[in-house]
C-alpha cells in the first residue's frame, strides 16, 4: 500500500473455494492511496477490492426527494349539470435518469364521468400506454418518462349529478416502487342542478 509491503498471503489448491480477507483499516488515513496486488505462482487469482468511508452528518448530501412530482388542476371547479371540466395533470421526472413504468392514480370526484375519448387519443399517439377508469379513480400507465421530462395530460370530466365533492387528489410513482409515491392535494368540485 502506497509503495510499502503490507502482507503476504499463501494460497493453495486445497483452499480454492475459501475467501481470504486482507483488511487495510490500520493504514486508513485522509487522502488518496494506491493499493497494488502482485501474484507469484501458478494458476489464476480472482480478487475484489472493497472500500468504505464514514462521512460526518453535516457533510452528508441532502436526502434526495421522490423521483416524480405531480400536480392536478381544473379549468373550473363550479359547474352546471352536464357541463364539462378539463383536468390538467403534470408529472415531472425529478431525476437524471429514465423512469420506466410510471403509474398515475388520478381521483375522480363523485358525480363526474371521465370522457375517455381524450385518453384514447393519448393511447393512439403513444403518449400513454393505457388507462383504466374505476369508480373513483383514473389510472394512467406510462411506459417511460425521460430524464428531467415533464408531461402534461388533459382530459375532460362531465358533471352527471348535482354534488359538492372532492376528487381525492393524485399520486405518481414508479410501478414497482409504491413507497416512492408523490401526491397532489384534493380539489373540491361543485355542480349546481339545472
């Protein structure tokens, strides 16, 4: 290490399946170091070099945020029966890498019906992979979201009954990592009877 011999390890065919560890912790010091390995004998040697260090909390980088962010808004929140409101959903990839298989869960307020022709157009032009409408949610599947990309989707909802209700908000997360979910707050929509 750093040009000075540290130790010698004798290896034999009888111990070919045994891992031998050499710990250089006693030589640990601030700065850069050079570690050289040399082998004398017959056969082939496989090795791994592992390093680690401790960093004071004050010097640790800030914890990274969630990989995605989502917002949702409406062109109007007060409607008459049979009127439509346009929802605008924006999902942002906050990372420097592609996010594959992104799931958006968008709340649908009671008394509203999703107009699926808007979503069918996104599927046709491959902006989204597919969608599912359940009683209270619109679930949108994205195949990928490029690094630092923002994607805005707009779709219409038709007011089907007089009601004052919240939509339940929105969530976005990588499909296999629900613990990395980001959310947007609920919006209250009000529909007046005719």
